[in-house]
């Protein structure tokens, strides 16, 4: 059967690439605009499987909660729906299986099912960056941190310029307790893009793990400035204040979190 992974519609393809470029940095504004472009791409060519996959990735980013408080129960089903539709359009769409693996990993907490989906993705396309990166996350979450670093590096090798892939390698290094290497990577990424929320958030975690609590607070404060709607980032800041011995700052953060929890 013909592949619908790509499109012959130049407008749909242009909108797709614009969306992907905006999405890679995972900033709140970039993700919002990426969603708009990718939605328009699908409106122009509803059979463009890769655009459905890309929009599923956007919904994943909302559901995870790094950039703001969004309901996982709303966004993960939309993510799954677009990935499944992409597989209807193209049964060989490896990245659609990678997305379904992410849903199993993060929403259903089905480790075995997630690994099966991700390995199926890699059977279809051994150079699926998404599959390698999500497999790295799975390995990190399930105590296989060394394999997690290896998998993340394999994902990065597919697209070495990707900010997202570089961040994922850094996070894998944290889980493998290679803090110096992680810190070096995040500092380089922040030089490249100072608005990258997760680079600041994860560098703050490195500073926490290495006892540099004041520096951790600074990084978390920067992350809050870049993603003010994220309770996750606020929680990390409160934690950094507590480690730094700033009880007032920690309690203030908790008060803000409790207030948000009411709405």
C-alpha cells in the first residue's frame, strides 16, 4: 500500500516543518505555535501521517506537565488517537509506535507494553530517534540507567542538532549519576538557547544532587520565569529552597502549590 508518511502537498509540508522547528526547543510559546502549525498541516492534508505523529508529540508535551498545568486525562488520549490514526494511514510508521510506547510508559504505567511498542518501532526503523529516546526514558525509570544513556545517545546520533535529544541525554546522565557530564551538557544547551525550560530545570537538579543548593535555586527560579504556569517547576523550586535552608521560600512555594491545587 502507498505510504502516507510524507505528503506531496507543499503547503502541508511547509506547515509541518515550521511546526517541528518551533517544537524542538520545548518552550511554552514554541509548543503553542507548533500545535497551531501542525493542526493546519493536517487540515490541508488529513492523510499526512507524519503530521499526526508530530501533533501527538505536542499533546505528549502538554500532558507531561513541564510547561504548565494541563490535564493528562485530556491530552494523553488525544496523543494516542493521532498515533493510532497515523498507523491506519501508514502501518509502517515507526514513530507512531514510539508515541504509543510513550503513552503506555507515562499514562498507563505499563512498562512491558511500553518496551514492546518501542522495540517494534525500532524494528520498523532502527533510526527512529523518538523510539531510542523514549526507550532511554523507560530504562532510566526502571533502574537500567546505563542502558538509558546508551539509548539516549543513539537517539541523539540520528539528529545531533536536536535540542530535545540533547536534553534527553542530559537527563539520562543524571539518572546514571554522571553529574559532571550532565552539568556540562546543560550549560552548553543554555548557552545555545537560554529559554529552554527543561535545561534550567534539569541543571537545577544536578546542582541539588551535588550540594550546590543556591545555584539550584537560581536555575529553578529561571525555569519558573520561563514556565510560570507549571506547578511541577514550582515544586522543584520549593524543594531547592528547602535544601538551601530557606524555610520561608519553601513554605511560600508550598502555599502557592496548595492554592493551585484548589483550582
